[in-house]
C-alpha cells in the first residue's frame, strides 16, 4: 500500500482549467486516456470517474469537502484508480456515463461520480456525495468502501451490472414510421405553450433554464401559423429573463439558470453556449418586434463577450465561474449600504426602486439586481440609470473576479459565431460581423490541423479529432456568414465540413451521425444520442445545415441526405418531441422556409440584400445572384433572374417563386406573410 508521500497527481500537465483546479489535490488523479485504463487493468482496481466543469458550483463543493481532504483521498487512492474528466472537453465520455447513470434510475447532474470496471464498464454511480452523512445520504467514504467491497466480494454482481448497462447503452431504438408535418408541429407547439408559466415565462416551476430551442420552436409556430400567441409566449420568457436577476445588469450576460421560478436568483455561472443562443433569440424576435429591450441586451451581451470572453488569440472562452472567494455569487450581489455609499442617498433611493434593492435584501440578506416589471423608464431616467450602473460596474471591477475557463470549444464558438452574424444584421451592427469573422478565422486556422477540426484548444494544445457537434455548429456558423456576406469562401468551408461529417461520423447502419469520429479513441460504446442538451443536438443542427446547403448550392445530394435524415430521425422525435426540438426546428425550416434571391448588382441590390438579411433568420435563406449564372441549374428563379432589367428580389418556396419585387418594404411584406 502506498503512503501519502508517494501520491502522484497527474493533472498539472493538462490544459483544462477544470483539471488544473484539481492538480494539487492529494488524490492520485489521472486524466482520461489509455494510460489510466492500463493502470486500472494492471492493478485490477475499479475506476472512480469524476466528471465536472470549471464553473460548476457543486463540483467545487465536493472538491473542497472530499478531494482536498487527505483522509478521503487516501481511501480513493487505495481502493480505486481515480480519473478526472472535464465534461466540456470530453462530452463524449460525459454522455456515455451520464446515460449509464440515467439507466440506473438516477437523476443526472454534475459532479458526475461513476464507478467503473477496469476496462471502463459502468457499474454504479451518482452525482454529489457529501463528505459526512446528511439528509439520509451516505458519506462519500462509506460509499466508496461499500462499492469496493462489492467489487471484491461479489464479482458476479459487478459483471452483471456492467453487461446490462453496456448492452443498454449500445441499444438503438427500432426504426419505426412517423409522419410529422405542419399540423403535428402546430399541435406540439400548442402542447409546449400550455406547459409554460403564463406570468414569468419559461416552463412552469423551478429551477428555470433558458430552454432556447423551446423558445425558438414556439417562435417558429407563430411565424408558421400567424398566431401571435406563440410569439407572446416566447417573448414573455425572453423579456422576463432579460429583466430578472439571471441577467447581469451591470456587466452583461445571462447566468446558466435561476433556482427560483421568477428568474430572480441565478446559479451565477455564465456559459458561452447560453449567451450565444439567447443572443440568437434576441436577434430573431427583434427582427419581428423591434423591442428596444432586446437591442439593449444584445449590445450589452456582445460588449461582455468582447471584454471578458474573447481570448487574445481570437477565440471565445467557455465560461465564468459562479464562485469567487469561495462563495457563490459574491462578485454580483450588493448591500443597500454599498449602493448608497457609491451613488449617494437620493440616487440610491431612485436606483433601489428600479432594481429591487432593499435594506434586508431580496435574497438571503443580499440584493441581486432585478428590474421590477413596473419600472418603466423615461428617456431621462434611462440615461440616469445607465450612469449609475456604470458607477456600480466600475466599483464591482475592483472585487475579486470569478474564475475564467478560457479553453475554446469549437461547437460553442460555432453557436456564438452564427448568433453574432444574425445579430449583426438584425441590429445593424457591422462590427459584430467583423467579430464573428475573427472568431471564425481562429477556429479555421488554430483549431484545424491536417484538414480536420479539433474540439478544444487552450494554451497551444488542440484536442483532436472534433466531435460531430463541432462540425455541425461550425458548419452552421459558416452558412450564417455566407448568407450575411455573400462570400463563397464560407460556403466552400461549410460544404467541406459537411463532407467530413459524412465521411467520419455517419452511422451507415442505423442512420444519423455518431458524436465521435471513426478514427477517435475507442470508448465502451460510440455515443449516438439524438436528444437536445444545453446545446442543440448535433443531429438537429446537421438537419438544418443540410436544408440550407441544398438550397444555397442547388446540389440535390444534400436534399437526399436531409430527406434520409428525417426519415431516420423523425420516428425518434415522435416518441419524445420535447427532447428533439432542434430537429423539429430544422423540419420547420424544411417545410415552410423561404428562400430570398436578390438578383442584380449595385445600390438597389444592396438595399434589397440589407432588407433580406434583417428578416427573421430562422425561416429565411438569403442568396445573392448578380446574374442567372450565379444560380444552380434548375433553380426555379433562374429564368426570372435572366429576364429582369433592374435589381429585384424573388421569394421562393419549394419549386415556385414570386414575381419580382424591387422595393425593400414589399420584400419584407412578402416574406413575413405566413405561408398557406
């Protein structure tokens, strides 16, 4: 048995900020890899797998209670081979073992704590385990000792669990038949709308997550049906989030979720993927509603991205921690006295009435800035409040900041690039398009090697190969940039990436796409989940990309691929529509999307292009054709383009196109009219 002096923690050479947080633990941590698995087989010890991420509050709690504790670490080192995984760096590993936990009937979450056989087979697990028994939960040491006993004394039971779980992880749902069309989409949207909170927006109850794919699904139902109630339901959630404590009213950016049902008390970490998707929604609804709140929030979110998340190399960081100085939310909350000291008594009273500040606090003795719903501002008041927020922001900057996870993830950056491209057009902010191109350039150069994308980059180290989610999100980003700029470099890149997906990720036996490539590290199963998570599942993104590629290139190969993808995947969606909303959003684009062809050159064409790009991006595909040669052979607008004598726009749905329109307002009216 090793003594404490011989403990060896192997995380110091890693680049993941989450793994580096644990490099000084007395635990003999291994990063995931062949060496760790070989050690487990050599010693015939079970594996203790701990999965988390840098901004995870309960990961910090378990680390402080257990992983930093010498006595607990001693038990871990003696009985197990401990492996630490950053779920953002290795979502493939996280997906496999989180699914295993669900198969055990447990609710998922992080930290994920799984016990594995030496070959990586899952046996049992949970999430957070306390260091001491509490609320009917066993202490972590007791759990470990019992698990180790079962491994030692009941090997048949271990093998039975491992075999059953691994078999179920590899199991595929039988392909059935399902017809989902516009009527089914409308019925599903009505069902989702009934489950929402009519006062605060979002799904009823607590905690409340942004659920961006759901809000987009509702928004699309409004555009598809012409029923404003869907728009109202989607925008209610977006507005309440934008006014609530989940939003950082001083520094910009949305927290991951609120623990209450009113969007007041956030779980304070800020994730790039949430802010990317919310920015996309702000742009989408602003294109319809011109809500000034959404413009204000979009400007603040992009400013935050540039100020705090953009790395010097040009990528966007992953997240900001919830904790600072060992306390969740300490950086963000205020006392009334602090605000009075900074603003003066009169201004502080005015500010408090607008932002829900009281002497006792609005949460556990502290104040989380929260715009009261009745607090409408006159132009003069808005200017005064902006000046007050700036004073508080500058004072807050002197506090100890939450930790930054500055690894760059291709899939999350892809979501952000597309959102920036969409927002640049919707809010007429050309500098945001420049920022999107900068980030795109970083991914395509620094995070691409030997013609293949990587997943995660930090400190000069690139983790390859990429995941299907990286290719899907970056292809979406390339297509968004192509539609926003007309530069065919982006379309060529999107086509190349989709070809890579088909070559290395396609599931030729069952249809759809694996998460990992055919030349990636072998895991106990090859992940193949199709349900959405905090980000849209790669299947839904790929489906939307294929729809756009088919139209923008005119290549029927893409149309056949998307048809086959829907045939394969819609039966799964029919069984769990809420879990497949990104796929259903792609289906809506396929069934009801409008292609806007801008023909001609010069000032008139540019004016029409600007109008087309400012339309709601979810259901519009924009293509500039200076002449008919710029359109694919067989395109329904090809002959129409050849016959015009001045710049004009055509709106095409299916194989039919409108008569030409030459005025921007006529184009907007034609597209915004809900299809029959």
